[in-house]
C-alpha cells in the first residue's frame, strides 16, 4: 500500500498544510493561523499539533507517511535544518525547525525557502510539469524565485540562487530593503506597483480614475486595482502597467539569456492579472532576449495558485522513500 506525503507552506499570516499521495494528488488540505506572538515560539508547536490531529482524524498513523517537506520565509540552512532572518514570523534568532518537527512528529523532514518550494510545485504538477529546465518568478509582497536546471533545484554556493527580485532594473532607482537601489522587487511587487503608480500620478495631467483616487489620498490603492483600472481603459493605469511589465520583461530576458530555460513561469498574487500582465511582459522579454532565447524560452503563468507551496513541499519528502 502506497504511503502519503505531508507538505507545509509557512507564511506570516497563515500556514497551509496538506496530505498528498506519491503522484502529487492533494488528498486533504487545511490551514491554520500563524501565531507570531512571543517571538514566534508557538509556530512550530502549532504545526506539530495540527498535523498530529489530522493524522489521527484520518484514521492513519505516522507509519502511513513517507515524510514532511516545508517551505518557509527567511534564510534557510538546509544542512542544519534551521531558519534565520524570518522577520515576518517574529523569529529573531535561528530556529532549529528540522530537529523540533522531527522530534514532534517522528517523521523525516526537509525544508527550503518558500519561493524555491513553490517553484518545485510548479515544476512537479504545474505549468512546468513537462519540462526539465524552468525558472519560477513569484510576484507578491516581494519578488522571489527558483531555478530548476536538468530537473535539479539550484541553490548556489551560499543559497542565493533564484533571488530574481534583486536583479537591478533601474540603476539608482528605488531603495530596496536589501540595501541596493533599483531592484525588480521595488517595482514589480504588489507594494512596488503602488509606489510606481503614486509617482507616475504626480506627472500625469490627463483624466484618470487612478489619479483621482491617488490625489484624494485613497488608502485602498492596490496592485489589483491598478490592473483592474487598466483593463477598463484607464490611461494612467495602463501606463503604470506598461512600465512595470517593461521592468519585469527586462529582468526575465536577463534570466533567459543566462539560463535559456524551457519556460519562465510567473506566479504570486500579482500574476492574477493574467494576460494584462503576461502579454506586455512577453513583449518586453522578446525585445531584450537573445534571438535563440527569444525563440525557445516561453513566458507562462503559474497554474497551481495557492497550492504551489504545499505541493512543492510535499515533493521534497519523496527523497525519503
């Protein structure tokens, strides 16, 4: 009888968990709130408690599972099974995640950066499932990514592979939280798009609902609203989207020229804009890519949505078979 996998997608607000079979089919999924109080000391015990309860409620035991994989924010030391610098989780010190979860659940455990894990999900069961070489770019509160080459997830010599958000797209541009200026993350993230819209509104003299809302100090301006207004013909919103997609397409062309993957897959909340994001990004990618790259690397939208993290995390547990 085949055994199951457990995937965990740890986020600053919610923690998503799932049981999957070895073919990547989700058998059961659920989520709990991520309790970051008391320096995040409740996060791991709550995960252990929740998984234990779901194993018991499903009539199974730990013998019915192969292992556990987890995606997490922060800097991951895969060799030691620890996480540091996960400030949105309120973890101010290095956390021995693998040791604690293996002790609490009695199953082998592995973890990786959340963007890397989402890329594994899209590679295994999503938009990259027919390919051996993909790059995944996730556009959310920040911009992250993962690189899979010859069916292997790349980490680099110090774990920095796939830091797509920190490609410089505008020299001397916006200051990034990393300390550099002009990073893609400062323009193409959900927060970056709002910042670009604010700045462009100051220079815009025509008629625009987006400009009206910004000038009125409306605090409800979001990247989703910018794309919605662009879809509905707002001139300023379309100019904002065009600028964002120029920066994104430029960054993706640099990645394409370096790696020439079969696909570059765009995911994260911003990707919900669909073709309004995809088409101009593809145009600027093709304008800036080397001809042989332009003709072979495809730009795609992710397919798995919020399930990419748990599916990718579960795929990591297959190593324990």
